[in-house]
């Protein structure tokens, strides 16, 4: 099933929430929820971007991030969520290009 415009806007909002400056970092519980939602969103976007030109980089990053999971340490989950957000953002950037073909 293709993502709707509303779905894409929701995902873009998640990305924006994850890529805030450090002084606006959410608490640990919110980061965990954010990371889970980014994982769900990225999984849905995979099917839509897998065959698009330019998808190799984001797909490789996605698999690295999902295979490795968050690192240890106090910022492990936060850094992981931000990595997921950057990768999902790159996937979103591929979709408008595909729509014009």
C-alpha cells in the first residue's frame, strides 16, 4: 500500500522531532517512542523506495542502523533515533522525484 500525503507529513514530523538541537532533546521515554515510530515508518517506506534511483545509500544506512540497534551509553538511543531520522528523511526526499517520472 502506498503512503498517503498525510502519512508522509506524519513521518516528516517525526524526523523534525528527532533532529532538534541537543538542548531540546526529549526525555528518554520520548526518545524510545520516537525511535520505535521511526522504525515503523522507515519499514513502510522501504517498499516505496527500494527500486528508486538514489536509494542505495539510504537503504544501506537503514540496514546498518536496524541491524546494529542503539549503542551503549547515555546517548546511544538518542544517536540511534537521530540516525534513523536522517535516513528516513533521505527516503522521503526520494519520493517526490519518483512521482515526477
